[in-house]
């Protein structure tokens, strides 16, 4: 086994290149990096990295998986303490090796792989920066990474963002390397070296424990809250019909107008769920104080009942901007949405005029029985009254048989539901922001 890298108290050392790399981020002379240094040099770090890199967002921390066992493969590589570079993968909760295919393709089969328990370990040492534009002359630039020595005698790579997060949470001393204990964690497919002293470690432990838990639909009780494997807490509203506009996309199966779904409330919107695989278990068996209101709110929502009426209303100011305006018409039992485009004339004079250059049909709606259907359209028609149209010579947008010129109506589409609720309709979607018709 190779001896642990050590740094003398003066003069050059094999540890110096790692510090030299960081010296391009922090002011010269910072031979001891601390959390205080990171926080007091925000303007300096922002010149090379976003300060967001120093902070692991809550949603990122919730997705860090900490496995029980890791497996390490090797390649012979210069620029490492041991002469070998490691590729670390892990066993998931089902005992399956993740990323095994790429790992097998990368590692040197002549070097025997090893396995370790992923227990909190101290003694990690920074080595050097690799990759990045400054080390490449080609167009296919490799991302920049930092090589780190593991005291179990192998060396691996972490991202710059991971390094900055570590330096925010831990001290890095000359002669000792990174202080404190660490574990290996994964954010999706990306390896993260995680300090055990940070809050994110505790959050990630909870996240990892949830991955092995299950919830059956038979266990659901309306009004109770349940936690997902991503640590989201949702209130169960009940099993109800979930209504949709039937979309004709030209590919794939046609949407169903109504499906029986388990309806949850995430605090902002209703979430239809047919499978319980995303859930880990019960969060609270106490009925939500607003449960009765949630049930009523769902039945009055765009999904609670079917659409029974389509009608036109005057367009709001937001339907018009400097480029054009949205409008709708009713023609031969169908409803159509359009987007007009303006062209400005006489810009060289004091009197500038704005006229419609062309219209583009974006959607068509119609009823089949009592079911509202929708299909997207991409056809255009040039304004026949605008002889100087900039669109007239454009091949891709010339007038065709599927779109005839209509005058903009300054009206937009709304729907009325069986519950009596009324909502605006835009591009095949019932807009939930406005509640009153």
C-alpha cells in the first residue's frame, strides 16, 4: 500500500499543485482554507464560479443517495499519488451495481477491483485539478474536476461545485488535507463527496432510508398526508375522476377524456397518481385541517368535472404585446385559436403605423358527443390588405388550404365546466389562474 500523501511545512511538495489550483480561485497565501475564508471572499469566487455552487440547494440534498457498499475499479494513470485513478460505483438497495456497464468499459481488467463499506472516513487529501478548457486545445473540452486521495489508497475525481461545497463546510489544512469525515453519495449518476458534519448529510440519510420503503394504495386514507421517496409531503384527497381535454397529436395513443385517479394535494396544485411507487409511507395520520375545502376545490378545478361549454370573451390586455396578439374564432361548429404578427410601417417618418402582417392558426377545438377534443395547428395566412407584407415571400409560412385569412377578433376562448367553474383556455390547456368567468 502506498504511504498517505504528506505535506512538509515549507517548500514545494506533491500537495502543492492541488493548492496551486485553488490559488487561482482564492487569494495567494491561503494555505489554510476555512469556512470563514469561503464566506469572506464571495466577490472573488464569483469571478470564476456562481456563488450558487457554494450552496447545495434543498432539492439537491433531498436527492443524494448514500449507499452501504461501494465498488472501485482502476486505471493506471500519471499525476496521481498511487499511480492509479479510481472509478467508484455503488450497490443500490436491490443489490444491483449502478453504472456497471460504463464502469466495466473504463477500468483496467488487469487490476483487481475492491469493495468497501461506505462508512464515515477521514484522511482525504486534495491532489490536483484536471480537464477543463485550460488543459485542452480541442473543441470537445472535458469538464474540469479535482482529484482527491482516499485514505484507503485510491484516488478519484469530484466536481468543482462539490469542492467548493466541501470548503464551505470543512477546513482544509496544510499537511492534513480535508478535515473531518466523509461518505460517498450520488446525485443521480454524479458522485458527491459529502461531509458528515453538514445538514445535507442528515437530509440525505433520510432520503436514502426512504428509497427502500413502500406504500400500498389500500393503506391510503383521505385527509392524511404521505411522504414520497423524494421527501415531498402530499395530502391524499381521494380517488376521483380526473378529466382532460382529448389531444390529437398525430403520434402515440389518444388521450382518455376521463380516468379514475388517486388525487393528492402538494400545497400548490392537485397531483393525479395511478401508481404508488413514488411513495415511501405515511407522514401523518392526522386529517388535514383544510381537507373539506380541498375536496370542494378539486371538484371545482379544471380536472374535477368535464367541459360542457366553449365560448368567447373579450381578450385581456396580456393577450397583446409588441409582436402580435392572441385571438379566437368560432367557425362551422369548431373553435380556432390564432396568433397574429404585427409589422411596423413608415418607421422613417413621424407617423408609425402597426398592421397585422399575417396570422398563424395554433389550435382547433371541437366536441365529439360530450367530449372536448383538441389538435395543434401550424398553418398561416397572409394579410391580403397588407400589400407590403414581409411574409409574402416566405416559403414556410405561405397561405395554404388549411388556414384562411380571418380578421382578428380581440376575443379569446373560455370553458365552462359541469361544476359551473369557468376558466380561460390556451393552446389545449385550461388555465387555472383565473377562477371567475
